[in-house]
């Protein structure tokens, strides 16, 4: 039953040539690339280890684009749409909970062959003749003509999912084996599922059928040695999205973008927009618990997927360019939005990854304040020119992103920024 194929682990530093995060599978050999700041469970604890792998894989869905290697037609690497990993995961979990597909939706027809449904028949308009009540339209239950085909298709989808990622559940493809299916049969499965999708009103069933469709449209058995890749070449965007999910409460961030304009002589000095800067994360909090006070505090966060939390090397901290950008974001809010949005003051912070169980500082918190930066060309002592820096445990961040329990981290960040800025600005 168990799939004990060798899993080769790669700790990703996010440096050149070592930045891919995700799965590579070829000839039955599984390579898993994970962020170095994530504390993986020991492979001996199979349940915890697989849970960690699934959690990291789920974060890949946040990426705008997956591994660029998949666009190389000469690489022999499967395209991402041929490795619908989230659908494989769903199919396997559904199979373990509910078994193979069995349609519970009933189809009714008038005056056909089948079991009479008296309740629905009695709801139709009868004919009264010579004192007799006659139901002219007898409603019968009939079998869905797609059921058998969809059941076969589901068995194939379970097998295909298990042979690709069944190791995450301790499953072996032999336990759900289906003989090689011809392309013409796969096309028949796809047609049947699309037909059923058009006529079903069952939302759960629609989800199942759509996952099956993604698995079937990705089937390609022509080359079993083909490398399958699911991941991202750069994980920083995924990290930024998770930090934004945990700490942001501003949906439309565009109005916080600092903008500049060009005025060129050749255009009669008509204004022309230059490219905008865009902050990663904005959070607004009321300055007081008194509802009569409408003033707010703005927190501008920059998620930096840098190595400082692992190396302890100051060269792995945000550069002066990043510091200047944060100050510019604060300047923009003070100059353009302070009165319009009732923003009393602005605080700035960097958020970087680390491993609370393995780091050079001896830190153990999920979220750790580590210090601050200031620019030597500013002496106005505004709160946003004092930029705090935090480390967040990557495993904790992924868990919070997945489960949505963010309140404790938000409160700690706000409290630490307030204390650090007040104390260190004196």
C-alpha cells in the first residue's frame, strides 16, 4: 500500500541557481525544493513530513507564474497545466473520504420507462374524467446515461493522481491500478464530464467534475520519462503575498502608490506619467478605541525574502535603495493622503523570513523584532523615517496564511513597532 520512493530534499537559498521552490519528478525519483527558512519535519515522521510538503506546495498557487523552465519547448519538461497538482490533491483526498464516484443526483422524465416517482407525479396537473382523477404525465426516475462513463473516468483520475503524488498520502498506484487508457477513451471521458457539468445543479459535484477535467486534460502517457515540474523559479512573490494576506487590511492599494510626472518641451510640457512605485502591504488602524476619534495610523510593510534570518550577515539586509523606497511611501502618504484619509502618522517596517528553531541569534518567537534603519540624509525625525525590521518564522507564516488565524501576529507587530519607534526616536 505504501509508496516508499526516495525523496531527495533540497534547501533553497534564493540565490542564483538555487531559487526554485517546488517539486521535480522524473523516472519515479522525487526532488522536493523548499525554502531554507522552513523547518521541515523529519522524514521519519511521515505524516508530519507529508503535511509540511503539502503546505509548501499549496503556497505555489499564489504565484503569478510558475517555473519558467516549463516554457522551454526543448527541455522535455511537462507544462504546468499538465501537472494540475491541486486537482490531484483534491481527487485523492475526496477518494479517501468518499470512494469512487457514484452519482446521487436523480433524473426525472415524464412518461418514460423507469421507477415511478409518485410524489412528483402527484404534483403534476391531473385530468378529471367522469369523477376519476387521472395523472396523464407519470414522472419516472431514469438512470443518467453519463454515469458509467464518469465512474470510469473517476477511476482513471484517482489512478493518475496517485501515481503522480500518491506518495504524499502513503499510497501506491498498484492499489488503484487502471490499465493504460487510449486517447480516444480519454476524449470520451472529457465529453461526458462537460455534458454533465452543463446539466448538474449540485455544487459539490461541479467541483469534483472540474477537478477531474483538469486531471484528464493534463494526461500525457507518451513519455513516462518526462520530467514533471511544479513550482516557482523565485519564491519571493509567494512570500510577499503571504505577508500581505496576514498583515494587510487595505484592498485597493493603488492610491498609496507614489507617482511622478514628466514635462517635456517636445510635448508642450504636457504632463506624462512616469512609472509608479508600489508598496507591498498597507495596514490602517484607528489611533484610538474611542469611536468619536476618526484618525488612523498607517503601517507600510515591505516583505523581503532575504537570507539575513538564516545567515546573520548584515550584507543580507535590505539595501539603502529599499530604505529610500519605504521613506518615499511614507512621504507620499503624509503629503497626499494625510488629510484626505485622516492619517495621523505612518510607520515603516521590513519583514524577512527565518527559522525560529534554527537561526544564528537564538530567537524563538514566531515574529521577532531585530532592530531598525534610518537614513542619514533625513533629520526630520518623522515616524516613517525610522524603519523597523522583523523576522517571521516561515513555517508559522505558511500556517497562518493557510488557516487565517492572524490576529496575534498583527497585534504583536503593531505593539513592537510602536514601542521601538517611541523608544529609539528619543
